[in-house]
C-alpha cells in the first residue's frame, strides 16, 4: 500500500544516461528537371541525429537530401526549412 512497484524503478546508474536526441525539420525543396522528367517539388519531415546550424543549415540540409536522392548538392533548391519542436 502506498509503495512503488519494484519493477518500475531502475538501479542507480542503469538506464539513466540519455542517448543523442534527434532533431526533426519540416523541409520544402525542389529537385531539378532533366530530359525525362520535370522538376519535382517536395515537402515533409526530415529527422537528423543532431541540430542544424541556423546559419549554415541550408547547405548541410541540401547535402543530406542530395545524398538521399543520389543527385548533386547544387541540384537541390531549399525553399523553406524549420525545426519542429
């Protein structure tokens, strides 16, 4: 009565450290047109292992998206991005 269930507590030092938190961003960007297809406009949430720098984040985000789409970084045009809380 009035006690805490033993299974709900962790021993000291076990499971108390937090791992790296991910950072989620709303992104709106365009990939280029080529001979076969027209330019594509994309929007959605990108989850990263760390926060982007507010000044250089656009370039870093473009590099990551380019890797995912297997295209050159210069071919990604970021229209808007914002951190989600």
